[in-house]
């Protein structure tokens, strides 16, 4: 399944506004600090832009933060919660943490690599597929024919189970 919306945002440190007081997206208070952060199209106190999990101040640990499921996350917690930037199970190449992926049986695939082993057609959301011994087959090329058709179930959340609809 394609992951739900993931926003990757740069954390920019800017100087104070020189008169105009901006409101912090975190606490709602006015920002009169010498420096403020701008991320996800909003302004933040440096102390308020924190990772929802580890509470690290994101302006201090890097220039990127992630937003998913209503949470603001540092890179490490995003990877821990939503997958690592490991290798595609089909091509073996690295997958950046911010890239949309397809998942089946704990394996991660580039969108372009999630294809039927027989016909090489790319599987997209809505397609039915079968995952047999680590191999992906489209509905048409499924091994065993009608024996597996009773096991097709709709996709739920971010995890794909054997013989599912994408």
C-alpha cells in the first residue's frame, strides 16, 4: 500500500521579525525571540518545534523534520515508526525514508518495483495480487488459480498480507 501523506519539511532558522510579532504554531504565544523556526508553512519558537516521540528540539538536531499522522517527528523516530530507509526487496537499491513505498509481508518496494514476477506489470492501488514464497504475482498470473481466490481480502492500513488487494 502507498503510505499516507508524509510531509518532509526543512527547518529554517530566521531572524526575528523586527516589530511584527508572529504566533508560534506550537504554543500559540507570540514569538519575540531573536531567532525563530519556519517549518511546515508555520513559525515556531525554537523550544516548541519538538519531535512528538522523543521531544528533541528539531531545530537543534537537523534541518529536516517529518509530519505524518498528526505527529511531527525527527528522522530517527520517523524511520522507527514508519519504516527504515533500507533496500527495495526487488532491486536492492536504497529507499529514502521520505519516499512512498509498497509493502508486502514485511518487505518494502519502490513503487516502480512492485511488479508481477510473471508479466512484469506494475501493481497499483486497487489491483489484487498474491505473495507466494516471497514472490509477487498479479491476479491473472497467480499460481494455483482458483484455489487462492477465496483468500483475497481488502488492504488494511499500511501492511499487506498474503493474497491481498493493493
